[in-house]
């Protein structure tokens, strides 16, 4: 079983895009003793490197550290906070859920998303979702001044307020920000597996600002200039009554073939398939033309980087309560560990010839 304490510390931490410092600080602390060096880019990404003086292709694992959330846009006279979304939200999933404002001083103030009273609503209102720009946070205060007295300012981060937990089947894990803190945890689990081992040059980048445009992936790639890169992210599971596709929780690591801004390297896909079959790692495929990952900026950098995305299936992405399966996390860790351990110049040549 995975070390849930690592994943819990990352999932429970609050860090929307541009406010990743707490999350990246946790990652940097947990990398101590597992990497040889730690670097940073100008956007706030943290990058651990290991065996970087060794021969072989330079490998980068990229996992974005940010989560979706809101900024405080305004505080009205009654103390309600008007919000601006950071990342993609469906307002249908927001009403009544708990959120936390994190002030400039680091103070956490709890509230919840308010809504119209449900009794007596006409059908034409019931059949619509609330406009995302009308979403507000109820702090339980009487005035704007009371909100200000709490230390809240316009521009403060507002993040989901949920704690990670195992579900009734303990292999099912629920919590917030599993897109993409589960992949940050995967990077740490891989480094633990590789402790005291020699292998091809490796960098593990927890990237900033993925949700609003894959920004940290570009700058982290510029810092490391890898030859081979894997973005690790989550992808939609289609195993619920309301979502149907070929991916399911517990089905294994997902080989993402295409999304809105990336088509995976075909030789790399074939190689990864063969590793899965040879080592006995369960895997599945995603062929979704929507969404995107850090691969979208990685593969276009410099002269072009051999790259693909490996994903962990997730239910209810970009909500307060998403769900993953422990077996898929372990499959992703097993796969990347095997690739890193065997990657050498001759193997890499087969991916570019």
C-alpha cells in the first residue's frame, strides 16, 4: 500500500495557481535525502535532480502542484465575498460546499458557497446552473468591515476545504486537489524507490500554474532541457452512472494518446506498452480530444522533446470531492520506476530513430 501520509499532506494543503509555495515547500522537504540537488524556476516550480552527472538521456517527470480555486474579487457591504475562478469549475458542483480563504498573513478563514433558497424556485431557475461569476462565499459575518477585520483582502486565495480519506473499500481514496497532487505524490514515491540507486539523469519537477495554461511546464523545461519527459496527471474515469468512457478506477495507469494540445510520441507509446507487458503492469488508454497536461508545453520546447502523458483515472475532477484508486497509483509508480532504471542511450535511440 502507498504511504497515505505523503498524499494526505499534499492533498490537504491549499495552493491554487500562483499560490503553490506551501505545496512546493512540502515537496521540497520530502525530497531531502532522495535527490542530489534542488532547483527552482521563476514561476515557483520546484525541481529535484538525481544522478545528473551520469551518462544517458536526461529524463524529466513533470507533475503540476497547483489546484483549481478562486481569488477574492470583491467584498460587498454585507461581507459576502465575490469570487473569480482560477481554473475550470462547473458551478453546479459548488453550491453549499466548504471553502477556505487564505489571507496574505497565512490565516485560514472558513466559509461556504451560498445559493438561492431552494423552496419556491420556479422551474426555469431550477433547470439552470448558477453563472460562475455570481458565485459568492458566505463567511457568516454581518458587514464588509467584519470581513476586513478578519484580515481578508481582495486577491486572497480561496481553496476547497476537504480532508483526504480512505473510503469504505480502502483502495478508493477521496479528497480535494487530487488533480494533481496524486501525481506529485507519485514523483516522491518514485524517488523513494530509487533511493541509493544509480540510473540515467533524472529531474522531478512540481510545476506551477498548470491550470491556467501549462505555464510552469515551459519554464521548468527551460531549466532542465530534458531529452525524454513524462507528464503525470489525472484523467477522467468513465465508471460512474453519469460518466461513461473506457477508463475505470482500478484499471491501471492510463497511457494518454491525445488531448487538446498534445499527441504522444508514437515510438514512446509502443515502448511504454512493452514495458507494461514485460513487467506485468496493468494499463489502459485514453483518447480524449479535450483537456490538456504539462505535455502541451514540454513537447514543443527547444528542438522538440520525446514526451507523453501518463495518467491516473479520477472521478469528479475539479470538485471538492474527487476519487482515485490506490492500484492505479502503484501502477504508475511501478511503470516509471522500471523505465528510469532501464533507460540508457541505446534504448533512447530507439525512441527517436
